[in-house]
C-alpha cells in the first residue's frame, strides 16, 4: 500500500476506533473512495466494539469491581493499540483476535 493511500485513510482510521458510532461514521464516509487502509481499521474497530458489548454484558452480571476494572483496562489497551496503529499509518492487527475480525468482516471495504 502506498503512502498516499495511508495518509488519506488515517483520519477515518482513527475515527473507526471512537465507539461504534465512530465506526459507523468511518464506514459510511469510506463508501465513496473505498480506502483499504480505512477499511482495515473499520473492521478492527467494529470487531472490538461488538466484542466489547458482548463481554460487557457478561461482566456486568458478575457484580465484581475487580472483574470490571480488569475488563476496562484490557479493552482500553486494545483500543489504544488500534488507535496508535491508525495514527502511525500501520496496519497492525489487534493481538489474538485481529485475524478473526478481518475474516468475519472481510466484505467491509471491498
């Protein structure tokens, strides 16, 4: 991927990690140009957002502050990792689950 494509997609790649609303905004704004860098980060952000909602539902039923804080720290690190990748212009997959997100949401951005 060339530097121009990455530079054009950085802003929307960053927006893709700002909650599920940011992911939706990035998705719809990427429909015109179909930037592959942005599409990569949209898939990662969407996967993180959906996984966050599923696990948050389970964690909230446990009623434990230690479990809740561990959950928040874990997802904060994953989101921060994705943000840093988008800002620096790299297509780093989220550790452990990034490949799954790319495969499940492969139709996004094509």
